[in-house]
């Protein structure tokens, strides 16, 4: 089984995405104008199947109503039984009605975990204040609730937050966690990558934390296989292939690359003897995906 462990879908008639439809607002990942249109499973599958993928994981992507998005994704999964589609939904783990949110999500058999973004990019984080989740006792309690429900947590943050996050996650050792986008190494200078590599050890040292090789084009739109090689090699060295998984981050990364460019780059950078783990087996185990 070959699995794309990180992608998005959206039907703009079914679910509202305020960030996506904002006009004239460039984001850290680029200008969203080219992707301000429906992106449905049929289009994604055409790209993915051309490279041998036959299952995937949908990651929540900032819908106005996270439950509405999760229910729509579940409907897509139910309508396409020949394509195993697991999903990671949004839940505000600090909300007073957190348990009610989780109860509603638990009715969806496609659900495997939750993502609540801790950090996107330094400038945007200063505006949104999401970094404060790490200091909120309710957030830690929410992580425990996920573990109690046999759910996982998709962690998106920036390197500067890794030491504090590692200390927090050490208190929830039973929770499966996967780091999105290799921890968003936004500073691609030699010194920036050195700091990222050092910070990453606060997470890779925890045996319950996994890593996604995904989204590296968001901070480097003119990336090349050679420019991302140090990131891929560091992740494989620190986590091991048994804790690394591939994700296209489509259609967001389509702003700078084709699906083919992304897949071929990672297939060349990941050693042949661990392809099965990185491009399928790790994600299959983590997200409990059955053929």
C-alpha cells in the first residue's frame, strides 16, 4: 500500500474556508489565488495514482466550521470505498465544549486524529497568537483526551517552539503525534538549518513522535532536490524510516511544484531500501489504514 499521508480537499460550495477565499492576501506559502477553486478527490487521485499511490490521509485545512468539514470529508470517503481515505479533523482542544466536539467527531469512522495548529510562520503567528496554546493547561488536558480516545495528534509548529513542545509532549507519552512538514524549517540558511536540526531533537527523542516529509516548498518556492536534501536526511537520521512518512501537501504545494516534481524528488532522496516504510508502511500503521 502506497499512502500520501498529508493532503487537502475542498468543495467551496459545501464548506467555507475564509483563509482560502481572502482576496489579495499573500500568505507565507504564497499567493493562494491559483487554488481558490474546488479541489476534489477525482483530481487528487489522478495525480496520486499516476505515481502508484492507492490511499491517503486528509488533513483539516482551516474551515470556518471544522465539524462541517469533517462530515464532508467523511462523505467523500464513504462515496469512494475503493480509495481508503482517513482523516485528521479540527478540534479546539482548549474549548469548553471540547469533549462534545470530540464526541461528534467520533461518530465518523474515517476519523483518526486531530490537528490544531500551534505555529505556521513567525509573522503570522504573531498575529494569530496560536503559540499560546503551549502555555494553556486546557491544551495539555485536551491532548490527554485524544490519547484516551485512541486518537492521534498532527503537530504543526515552527522550530522556535520545539523545546517547549517537546517538554509538553513528554507529559503525554501514550499519545501518537506526527510532526507536519518536518517542523517547518522556515530559515533555509546554513545557520537556520543548524538551529532547526538542534531543536528537532526535542521531538525526535520522544518515541511517540513521528515526522512527515511534506510541505517543504511553502518556505522555499524555488526549492530543488539538493536544497531540501539536508532536511530529508536529517529527518531520516533522527526519526528513522519507521517514524517518517511522505505527504504531498497538495494542493497547497501546487503553488510551487507539480505533484510529479514532489514525488520524484522524495523518491530520489529517500534510500531505496526504506521506500516501503516512508511511502506507505509508516503512515499505514500510524493512521491505522487497512487496504
